[in-house]
C-alpha cells in the first residue's frame, strides 16, 4: 500500500509546471485559474508575496515514489483582503475574545471569486484517499504555523460535501451566472424573456449600434502590449473608485497576456481611435469568466454592454455553456443572469470558536437559500423558458 507525504513550497518556482498542471487539469471542465501559468503570474509580477498579505505556502502531495500526485494553492494570510468571502466579523470577534485571528491559512485563487477545484489531484490516483490526506495535512499545517483557522473559498459543491463529512464547516453565498440554453443567436435568447425585459435590453444595446463607439473582441496574438497598457488604466480607474486599492499590477496582466493568450478574451471599446473601456474575460472549457473591467469615459450602459451582453453574444457564437460575470450584483438578474449558490469551507483550530461559527453558518445558510428563491422570482424569463 502506497503512502503519501506532504511538503510546503513557498513559490511555484520550486514546483514542476507540467506536474502541477496534470493535477489541475479537469477533462470535463478546465478552469484556467488553477493553472500553473495563472498562479505563477501572480507571483512573478509581485502581486502577492509582498505587503498584500498573501504569502505562498502551496501544499504538495507526493507518493512513496516521490511523484507529485496532488497540489493545493494555499497561502498564509495576514489580512482578509482580496478573498470575496468576508470574515471580518469573525476576525473581530476572535480578537475581542483575546485570540489572534491572523495569520490564517487560505486555500483559494488570490483575488479571483471563481468556483473550481481547490484540491488538485492527479486523476490517475485514488481521489478519495488523497482528498482525506490533504484535509488532515491542512489541519496539521494550521497548527504548526500558529494559524487560527483554514478557509477554502469558491470550491465546488462536490468538494464542499466531502469536506462537510470530514468535519469542516460549509458556508454558502451566491453569484449570478448566465446559462446558454443552446441559443442560436442573441435574438433567440431575447425571445425567451418577457416583453418588457426584452425591450429594455434592446434599448440599452441600441446605444452602441451604429454609434461612434466601436467594440473589438481580441484573442491570442491579436492582444498587443498597447492593449494591456490601456486596459490597466481602465482597471486602475475602477479599483480606485470602488475599493481604493489595486490588487493586481501591470506586470500581472502583461504576463498572463503572454502565457495564457489562448485563454483570454479582451473586449475593448474605442472612440475616435482611442480606447475608452475594456473587459477582461478568461475562457475555460465550458465557461467564460468575466474578471476585470474599467473605463476612462463614462457612457450609460457601456458596462452592461461590455461585461454582460458581449460575453453572452460570444458564448452563443462559440457554444459556451456558462458566463460567470464575477461576484455580487443583483442588477444582473434583469439581464438573464440567475442566482447560483457558491461554497466555502472553514475549520477553526479553537473548538469553541469553531462551534460558534457553526451556529452562525446554520442560520446564514437558511437566509442565503431564502434569498436565492426570492431572487429567482425576478428572473426575466417567460414561464418555462429559463
């Protein structure tokens, strides 16, 4: 019987790229954010492993032949920034009780609220055994480094259920995703909506039909450095307006642009031969993931056009099943995006705190499910059409 061992790597540079990607691959639904290329871009651009509070501590699992059979994108966190699953109140309560909440152990993709596998396991090996081993090793690591807790965010529902059975606390939240019901065109999608909602979307899109604003879809080698220069200015403009902090730097965008160009769709708006807005999307096997957007000139409905309608149009034309337009935003409902439950898993080293969080999550989960049902009543689809 083979035995497993674990090791912590403080940088992806010490990990074989091909072996990581074999573990991260998913034949049914490739997720670009789990890839070595995306995570390494965060490191080499110095978007993490600095004063951001994200410090790489990737858990690597090997068999007794020293072959890598599992990888976990994990980080020692000294704050709760850039996670999109908010635990600030937990931190405050823990510290008011006399504890030290930070550091904590975070298993996630930094600054990326996208659901995917978090325990990356080579499909050629015994998944369940490695999964349980990873769970126990994370708990040991939490204790060894003096962390208060472990937080696994935006994991898929299969992983969430497995971890629940292993004693982890499962938290629910929601996002809004658009589903492609084998539409032939954007017009055929609109035909499934109620008359009023259909007219509203047509009215919003009319602002950009035969207008002075031109919209480009850029893929692969079509994306040049000057596109990233413009897009980074858009990104800065949005982050300063909303959060006051730009998590990602320009080198990150240039690096992913070079190393992941076939997984990127850059939608840019141009007026008088100058770019005025842009939306960055990543392309998976079955999904378009809308990640960042920004503009330097405000036009009514331009955000909806670039981030929602253009992504839907692209998905229909390329037979992509889902558009994920990022975290939050109930305004997406009227544009055909449905509420979807997302999951995170949590384990607290201190048992009393673990129990307190468990009680809170029991109540919160009920409210999230109620909210989802209420919001579904506002979906714009005709009866039986969604």
